[in-house]
C-alpha cells in the first residue's frame, strides 16, 4: 500500500471570504483527490499537479488561471 498525501497551500490571489471557507476546503479536497487518483492510476507527480491545478482553475470559487483585465 502506498500512502499518498497532497497539500494545497494557495488557491489564487485576492480576498477569500471566511464565510466561504468550507467551500474552499471542499474544493481543495476535491482537487487533492483528483491528484491522488492520477498517481494511483500510474501517473507521475507532474500529471497529478496538472490535474489538481485544472480542478482549481475550472472552479468559479477561485480565480486561479484567470487574469484581471
């Protein structure tokens, strides 16, 4: 059995409301789970990082991957 642990320390610049904290935690949990799935299915760390970032970028909760224009 392989023990896998992923941590997310940053979910985008700007203000993050304390009221939405449970939602941020859920999003980070989902992102980490996706990364773990990639590793368990034979992907490498880079593949897992891309999968995690994609979950964060695709969420309307964070502004990850979006620029201010």
